[in-house]
């Protein structure tokens, strides 16, 4: 069984100005899905990222510069990530299809972790 | 039920229960003039918890987890504005853990209810405030319990909170024992309304919310324990809650649909709860005054003791409704009275009551009124009128399972 990281981006203003009931419903969908996947042994874990844009550290010209993120032009910010178990990309994609993020947002980025050096 | 449905229900339960607990605890720490702040802190905490669980799953002890997060949020916020509120930065949040282990009624909830029932606030607004802040009903739920729009409700809530603030000031504390007893009848009303919502919500996916019913029973129990002298009608109210609560498991079929009193398997009724109900009903006879709760508990007791639908003492029930209507001439009572007459085959009297009900404001919005009309029409052999009445019931705001029930009636009568 391989591990895949699901990255869950959303529009910067996606969760602003949501009514309480609406927010509750969204979160219930997500939490319900995670519970289902955990019961099936597919869910490994995840982290929610803080809502502020974070920092970006660059070294373009030999000096290290620190910027506050996100850059103004980004269409989406990364809200968090989850790690799931799947046989292959086909299964990972199937799992992503069922993810409430696909109902409430637009994009999930899937990357397989490289476990080739692990025992 | 899938595990995802379970999760939804669990979250509803936790959020509703914890919101009331958090607000009550905060108000007891910060003082009566800080209901607004307490609501904000509770809301922040709940949102914060709900935003992280999607990435972690629900923690093993969600309640304790939520309270810990809430405690941190509260302390953080209060620390930031400690000077403004003049609150000691190190105030103790420590009671939360013990409350997790013994989930008995915590006093802050009753105290906040008492606070909401401040006589300077319009009596109706007292109910709104208590149901919204202590009982954890959402704004939408509170609004539809009273057939109001959410906007109208929120205006009245802010008015009530302004009054409360003006009245209590920073130094004010909870009322004296004597002032407290004057508020008790209103507290009973809050508990009664809270239970009514849990028993038959007017919106949402649930046929009933047993968490809300249980909570109402617990608040009532706590109040009975706390108050030395009996408030007129409290034992009767408690009996009523227990009788109604005892039938909850029988009200829902395996497929989730509503089962009427006539269809219910009476073996599923909770006999212990019924026995406890009769004890409280007995205690209620010592009450200083005859209240509506006595009469309603009397009606519920008739059902509780009947071994079957056919053996129900309908003449007694009709008589109770008559007395109840003399005391509380409400539309819902009038409609139920009519239904009891229908079942007793007194069609003319039933029609009189329903005609009288039709002239009352709110009849159009009350599904029970239309369903009673339909029943009457069917008994008179007027299928067309019955169909129309059921369709009118369907147009009212009801929960999804009740809508499904009405749809079934509609198709059966077609």
C-alpha cells in the first residue's frame, strides 16, 4: 500500500462571509468523510494550515530574502493536506473523487510519497 | 445509517450542547453583562475546532478536546483584553475536565437561564434569549419555533441583550433567592419550549432530537433539585417531559419514517421513564395551582397507561383538552382538542373547533391544523377536500421526515 498526499487548496476568500450554518455543513461533510476513510483504513492523517499566508524564503541573488505570503496574484491558497493509503494512482484518484473538497472547492493535488528508500 | 450520518449527528449534538455550556460558564466567570462576549468566544472556539477536525478526524473525546480548545481561545481573548474587562489573567478554566467525567447538569447553565429571564426584558424576548444562548438552538431554529423570520428574531435578541446589559451592569450578579423564585415560571416555559423543539423540530433532517429532549429533562431535573420549594407545575412539567420522552424510540420506524401514536409498538416505550412520570404526576397534585402542565401531563398519562390505541381513554383526553383550552386558548390546543373529538366520533363538535381554529392567526402555517382538516374531510367522505388539506400541510415548514410522512398520506389518499 502506497501513501499519497492530497493537497487541498481553496480560493483565498472561500471561507470568509460564510454563514454559521453553512460553515457547519461544510465542515460536517469533511469530518464525515475523514471518519469514513479512517474506518476503511485509508486515512493516515493530515494537518490544517494556518489561514494567514505564511512566509516565503528565497535565495535568488545570493542573499536570502523573506517575504510574507501569499503573493497577491495567487488564485488559491493551501488550506491543508491529508495523507491517504491507496494501491496506486487510480485508487488515489477514486478516493479524491469522493472527497467533499471536490464538492465544495475546485482542486485536489495528489502526489505519491517516494517510499523507495524505506524498508 | 452510515458512519458519516453518525458523525453529522455527533457534531450537531456536541456543538449544541457545548455552545450552551461554554456561554454559561463564561458568563458565570465574566458577569451578566458579558453575554455578547461569551457568545463570541464560544463561537470562535467552535469554529476553530470544526476547522481542524477535518484534517485530523474527530478526537477520541471530542467534548474534552473542544473544551480545551475553547478554554485556550477564551483565555487568549481575555488576556488580550484583560485590562478592558478587569479580569484576572489567570482565571481558572479547570472545571471543564471534571464536567467531562460526570456530565451532570452544571450550575452555570441554569444560572444563565435565570439571567435571561430578567423581568426588565420583554417576556417573549426572555424566551428567545434563553433558547438561543443556553439551550443551544440556532438562530434559524429559534426563529421557526416562533414562526418568525431570522431578521426579526435577531433584532429582538439584540434589544434583549441591550436591556440585560443596562440592567445588570458590571457589578450586578445573579438575583436574590426571592427574585429568583419570581422567574421560575418563565424557566419552566423555556424548558417546555426546548423540549417541544427537540420532540418535533420544524426544520432539518431529524424527526426528533433526543439530545435536546434529554437536555431539557436534565435542566428540569437540575432545577427540581436546586429549588427547595416547588414551583407550581414543575412536577407536572417533569412528568409531561418523561411521558413524552418515553415514546421517542417508538416514534421512528427502522427506515426513519414517522410512526403515529396509533402505529407505534408500545413495547418500545420506556416503562421506567413512564413509572417515574407517574411519580412526578402524583407529586404534582400537591401543587399550589393547577397549571397547563398538569393538564398536558394528564393527557400524556392517558396515553402512557393505555395498552393500545383502542383502549385509550378518549373521553378523558377530550375533557383535558377542554380544560386546557379554557386555560391556554391557543391554536395548537384547539386543533388537538378537535382531533380528540374526531377520534371519539364527535364529528360535529370537531368541525366546530376546526372552524374556530381556521379564524385564528397562524392556522395556515400549522401543519397539524391542515392534517386535522384532512382527517375530518375523510371521515365525511370528501376525498377532494382531504387531498387539498394534506397538500396545504405539505406547504408548511416541517422537518424532512414529517414532510415524507405527509407525502405518504397524500399518496394514500389519492
